């Protein structure tokens, strides 16, 4: 569960940061998922910030989760 939270957190954080960079500079034109969602037209920066915050929260929460037996060294 810890690895899953970390993985999803990293993906959301990168998508959020990429969306903010795309909104401010125009870079990462094809890489950012938020720009493909039509219902977010005009709110891409806000949605990207929210994605980055949720990703950061998941990364912080993953530290509180007990590692599974497969994740433990020697287990």
C-alpha cells in the first residue's frame, strides 16, 4: 500500500507541476493531462495546483502507512 500511495502521489505531483509550468510558459504541451479535459477550460492552472497539492498529501501520507511484509527488508 505504501508503494502504491507513493507511486500515485508522484504521478499526481508531476502532472500538477507540469500543468502549472504549461499554464505559465506553454511547455509540456502534450505531456499534461489537465489540458485534455474540456470541462476544465479556463481552470487548468487551478486544477494543476490542486493535483500538485493532492500528490504532495499522498506522499506525506505514505510515510504514515506501515510497510507491508514484501516492502520490509528481510521480509
